[in-house]
């Protein structure tokens, strides 16, 4: 009898996994993706609405409210790239075809690059073709993954792990050391203007591409029963978080030393107060994301994913998390709309508060040409954040429902 019950549970679990991979969305993935988008909105609103003359991560000049307003948004990019890789594996599981997955990644990657240089770039600056932002990096990483999906998972994992673990070895390399290939280092591993061009790279490709590759291999866990994959995810998250604490505590490998990268935070040191010491400890390099940065952000993210995956089916959670899940269901829609809402809202707020507004029209945002007399406090940023989420909920909810009702329309998978 016990053996029969065990077999029945095994069959039920397998059927549950097969059913979800066949077409239903995985709520925990959508929730985490939506959470990343929501947090991202804080950072972008701060960019547009404030005129603070110091970097939020500059421990010597910042203050806790500003630092943690910026720090909490560090989780967004690594988590989003990781889940994009996971989504690619889920696409492969549902389609049952490596070829279809490769074609989808290639075409969607090209589509994202096109969007970055047109609609998205224009939303940021009212200027086309100027910057390699997060969507450009995401698209290029998908194009790379389109070729790697043909390899066995073990080899794909080894490539992703090697990139994430070893890319900091290139921190001290200068573009000039590569001669006529100096542009390559700037695109792969160095924030700034690419030599001999006017193209500005904000998100270098190499580290985050490795994160996406690891996320792709991680997607295989979703073929396992919920309880087992949640347990594995939890331990991976704990191990990554512990590795960050150890590496950072000893100022060991995995973060550029001061001066190697522009404005690099370098090593952490005990400060004048406990809070300032914590800020120094958490101040790791984002551009490009160092190993310590990735462990600091992905470790806790995976712990939360495990909790949501294991306990997220309760009615209370589903009710409370519904808006977050909806945003995560339509990430590209949210991303594009939130940029236009923020930029246009900043213009309206500047007019209403009689502050300088011309710079918001002429593409000066990324040139740090914020004029004197412009700027709002963090209270305004958070109030605008709440208003933004309320305003975006309705078009995102409509589009999520439209996608649910029209699954057969192929073009919807590109949004």
C-alpha cells in the first residue's frame, strides 16, 4: 500500500510538472520578474527627478536613505538576466525543440537590440542610437545563448560559470593594451564610450551574459517537483550569499580595487558608524557587475524565489501578489511604458513646479547636464513611484489578459 501511494504521488508530481511546462505560466518566475521591474522604477525615477551632486554609492558623501534607495535596485539587472535565461529553458521545454528555441532567442535578441536603439533610447533621451543600455545587453546575451543552447547542458553551464567567476581577471586590462581591438574590451567589459565612436556602453556584455547562461541551465530545475526544486534553489541562494559575505569580509577576489574601474568602490573598510560600515560592505561594483556584486544580488534573490516557489500558492499570497505577477507577465510592455511615463511625468512636474525643463527635451539626460534649480527630494521620488505603479497596472493588466486569450498569435511572444 505504501509503495502504491508513493508511486501515485510520483505520477501526480510528474503530471503537475508536465502540465505547467506545457503551457501555464510559473507564478514564482513572474513574481520575481515583476518585483525586479517594480524596484527598477525607483532607480529610474531617482535619475529623472533628483539633482544630487554625489553618487548614491559614494560612501564618503552619501547618506543611508540615498544609498539604500540605490542599493535595493541593484538586484534588478542580475535577476532579470537570470530569469531571462530560465525563461529560455522553459520555452525549450514547452516547444520540445532546440532549433525553435535557438531561432526564438536569435530573433528576440535582434528585436530587443532594435528596440533599444529606437523606441527605448528615445524614451530615455529623445535621441536615437546613442547608448548600449540594459535592453541592448539583454538582446546581445540572447543572441549568444541562441548558439549555446545546442551544446550539452554541462558544457553550457561550464561556459556560464567561467564567465561569472573569471571575468574579474580582466579588470586591470586597459583598452589601449589591445591595440586596434580596444573597442572589443569596451563592449565586453568596460563601461564608457567605445573608442573611435560616440557609442556609450552602460551595461558591458560579458558578466550579465554569463548570468543569463546560468539562468538557462537553472531552468532545468523546473522539470522537478516544486518541493525539491525549491529546496535546491534555497541552498544555491544560501551558498551564493555566504560566498559573497566571505569574499567581501576579507576583501578577497571578485571586486575591482579602487582606481581600476572608474569610480570603483574598491575594498570595504570600517566607517564612523555601524550603518556606514554596512554601506561600505555592500558597495560593490555594478558596471560591469563584479563577482561579489552578482553573489550579493543573486544569492538573496534565489532564496526569495525558493520561498515564493514553495509557498506562493496560498490564496493570501496570490491576492497580494497579483499586481506584481501581472507586471512580470508583460515585462517588455512595463519597461517601455514606464520610461515614457517617467520622462513625460518629469517634464510635467518641472513645469508645474516652475523648475528648468528645457534640458529634459533636448537629450541631455545622459550628459549630466542637469541645470541649477532643478530637482526633487526622495519623498517626491517615492510618491511618484507609487503613482507610476498604479498608472501602469491598468495597461499591463489589459495586455496580460490579451496575451492569455490570444496565445496562438506568435508575435505576442516577443513582448
